[in-house]
C-alpha cells in the first residue's frame, strides 16, 4: 500500500502545485480552510486541482489548511476559490514550490489511515 500511496501522492503534488501558481489581482479576502476545502472537493477550485476521486477528504482538508496557513497571497487563494488558474506571482510560486512536500505528506498520511 505504501508504494501506491506514494505514487498517488506524487501524481497529485505536481499538478496541484502547478495549478496553484495563481496571480494576484485586487483586494480579495482570504478564504477559510473549510471554504477552500469545500471548493476543492465540490466547487470551482476542484476544477483547477482536478484531483482523482480516490483522494480522501482528509487529504483535501489538510492541503486546504496548509494553503490557508501559508504565505500564499489572499488574492491567489481567492482566485483559486473562483476556479481561476492563472499565473505568476513569484512570491506565491515560491511558497507553493516549498509546500510540495507538505502536500505530498497530506495525501500519503490520509491514504495510510
């Protein structure tokens, strides 16, 4: 199971980080982790992430919490909530690159439960 969990986690990390390289555009409010998680599971953010249905809700919750607690801009997270997949605030890209291990850990831990 560990090998499959790692493969799935790896397959999720790269697209998730790429999808989150969002641009900031205008004073939006920062979404909560619950709002972001719900949007990833059932809303417009889910269209950006395009996660497989086999990803447990616990993993999505962990990813959303990590993003909200990170230094990713409010605007980038708001864009994600709206399903916008645009690029390229350098500061956001750097934070997201640094988060790839955390995202992978969220998925791996959830799959091992």
